[in-house]
C-alpha cells in the first residue's frame, strides 16, 4: 500500500488501517495503459512478457512521482495514479508519459521490436478512497 494512500486516509502505517476505512476527497485520477497489449503479448513468451512490462513500468513510474503523484494500482499493462494536489500534475504526467513512450519506442526499434502506443485518461472530481474486500484476506489470514 503506498504511503501516500495511508497519508490520505490519515493513517501512519498499514497496521492502523482497517477494512472499510474511507474518506471522501477531491482528487485527480490518471489511468494509462498500453494499446493492443493482448495482441502484443501473444507474440511473447511469459518471460519476455514480464521483462517487457518491467522495462516499460520502470520508465513510466518515475514520471508519476516526479509530477507529485503516486501509483495506487498496477493493472497488468496499466497503472492507476492519484494526484492529490492539482489536476495540472496529472496533465503534465500524461504529456511526459507520451514522450517517455516515444523514447522507449526508439530503444525498441533498435532491438527489432514493434513500437507501442499508450492511452491516457484523466478525471478530476469527488471520490471515495478506502479499503474494501474481505477481512480475512485484508489481514493476510
């Protein structure tokens, strides 16, 4: 659980978080994912797929942090990032992600791989941030 998430919930550590903890906030959410990822991954072995995703995510994750956001969820080929300060942080991130992928595609082309494309969606508004699930799963029992 990202420490920024804990901070938004007003918790100091994961030990203080309970199932159902929640807070209503005004936040900006950014989703970014690789276009046609399923088709792309069909031509990869599982090892190649993991290596590709780790290479891609290691490039885009620092972009989010540099722009004062944090990744709340890794969703396979995508991310969900939260920006608590200003929507402009998310917009800057989206633009920088596009540039990062352009550079990444240059490296891919030099290695004989097809370029990738990404989609980025940004929304600002009221949301509920919290913990859901099953109590036993939440506490690792």
